[in-house]
C-alpha cells in the first residue's frame, strides 16, 4: 500500500509537470478553453531567477548530527516500517528515534566550524547565483533563535546568529539568499502535520490551525523581517497535504509574504497540488528533470548523492560531468538547477561535495556565457548530439550548442534555426568550420571540454 502511495504521489506530481508543460507548450484548442490555463499573476520580478540558472541548496540541521544512522540502523533500512529511504533528514521518523532523544540533539548542536563566508565563497566559485538553506525542516527545529518556539537554535549551545551570518556572506558575494521552510509538516509542534504515511494520525484541521497561527506563520514572518530573504522554498509534494494546506491557507501565506517583502520569490511547492497563479517559480519533484519547458520560471531541486542531508554511508556521488549535463539540459528548457549540499553537523562541506562544486565551477568559468541569461529554444526539439540555448541581442542571434556526443564529427544544426554565419569554441575562441550551407559544424582539432563542449554559433 505504501509503495502504491509513493508511486501515485510521483505519478500525480509528474502529471502536474506534464500538464504545466503541455498547457504552455501548446495552444489550448477550442474544447480546452474552459480549462484554467497556466497563467501567472506573479508580482515579483523573476528576471534574476531566470538568468541565474544555478543555485545551491543546503540541508543542515539536528539530523546532520546522526548522519543517517541511529541505534545500529542506517538508512535505508528495510527492517523498519519506514526505513526504506536514503533521506537522512528524515532520520527521526524513519529510524524511529524517540522524540526526547531527538530533541536532546539540540543540546549538542554547536557548529563551531561553521563559516558562512566559506559557504558563500564556495557557492560563488561553483558558479551558483543563489543559496537556499533549510531554516526549519520537517523535524521542527529552527536554525535561528525564534520568539515563538523553544525548539530552536536558542535552546542550543550555539549563541551565534547563523542565518544572519549567512545573509551577510551571501550579500558579500552577490548571492541571492533563500530559505527552505517546512510550513506543512512539523513533527515537534502540536498540530503540525506528520509524515504522510498510512499509519500516522494527522492533526485535525482545528489543531493544524493552531500550529499554523502559533508557529508556521509567525516563523515565516521572523525570517522575512530579520533576514530579508530573496526567495522562500516551501515543501509539499502531492495531494496528501490538501487537508491542511488548502488554497485558502496558501493564499494567506502568500499575502503575508507579499505584505512584508513583495519581491521575495515563492515556489509552487507551497501547495504542490494547486500552486495557483500567484507563485513565482515552480519547484519540480526531487531530482526530477522535466522534458519540456514548464512555461514559468522553474527549477529542479537535486542531490549530489541520494540523501539531502549529510549521510555518512551514502557513497552514491554523481559525477561532475553528470551534473553539468543536468544543468545544461535544464537551462536548454528554461529551467534552473538547485544543487544540494549536506554539510557535516559542524558546518563543513564534505570533500566529495567541495570537489564537485569546484569542477562544475571550472566548467562555468569557461562556459557560463552559454548558461547565464540565456533562453530556451522552445520551437525545436533538442538535437541528438546535445542541447541548445540562445541569446538574442541587437547584433543578431547567438546559439550555444552544448555538444554531449560528437557522433560522426559533423553535427547538423536544426534546420529551423537557419544558416550559421560563423562558429567558434566558446572556451578558446578557436574557429569552427561550418559546412557550405551553414547547416552543420565540424568537430575541430583543438582542445575540447571532455564534459560538455560548447560551440558558439553566430547567425
Ligand atoms: C522533500 C523533503 O521531504 C525532503 O526531505 C527534502 O527536503 C526534499 C527537497 O523535499 O522531499 C520529498 C519527500 C517525500 C516525497 C516527495 C518529496 N514523497 O513522499 O512524495
């Protein structure tokens, strides 16, 4: 039954993504005119978000102390009812940590090595343009000293303003700042939604309303008023939240945010089953890469391995090449790539993550022009050999050809794009030979990026 529910959740969300893409990718025919079209009434300026293309997600909290294991069990552990998951930020529920034991972790949370400047610098060097930190995940622990909850940083030995330090560092490096906030599930506060599992009793609407008024809304207000984030990342993922996150509560939360910081971007997972037209960007499903441009600003939240938070036994690290290709693919469809890091409890980034950040950053040093501020080419299918992005300017159109497979060495340019006038290797400026009619380009002999080689085509 549980597997069916997760599959149905996944299919449900995939249908949202597909519907959103189809509704935007094709005009609605007559019979569809009655259907609510995918229009946006987003009032915030999303231009910076569209241009950014690449951000850092950080999952960090009490769960980082346990690193995916507890009491002789390590996630995923199928011997436990809900242990079949790599997500170490869910350790409390999935490895059945007694509530007091878990809450006592706050007494040892003291990230003495946390260096906000290092986080922001590494994100900047990786070519990331914004950073989103879990300010409160489902466990309910606030990473700041909250006035409305004692399950917070104020109850830990850490007497620093971690979020304030991060906000300062992000601004120093020109990064936009975002906070993930679990507005629906809160396993600590009476009335907060519990895991959406069959064997979990959910709070009544009246109880949820108490949590909503006592903790959820006030904490979002605290985040906005104290740290002025540029974006908020809320988390629901299917219809399972609908008894608590109603369109009414969705709009109440949006109204609150708009009243305090009108330019703060809000994601569609504030109410995944019905995001409505007022949200500013769509967050795809975890590690979900849509095949179509979703027509509105969108991003894929993605892990570097299986877990979001630090997991000492997760060795499933994706390669930098894989992640560069995912960044390129999303960009070619008008989407962003929000790539996650799970720091150790002490605040340091694990070496495999650091290495990948710097390798992706190195690629962007040479190829960033083909990603940042570019647009998708919705009117054509991606060629077999790679992906395309475009940049229109007064002097004409530039197409960036991201080559992932040189096939026979002569790569056809989709006919609809017309005839290229010239071509070069973006990184080196080396001239690339075109076929007579400018409808194809030929692999040059010089240095080519072994991940994704970018050829700049001038039309
Ligand atoms: C949610 C969080 O639960 C997770 O810990 C992480 O923060 C991620 C970015 O967002 O991920 C989920 C969890 C469960 C489902 C979907 C997304 N689900 O059961 O469909």
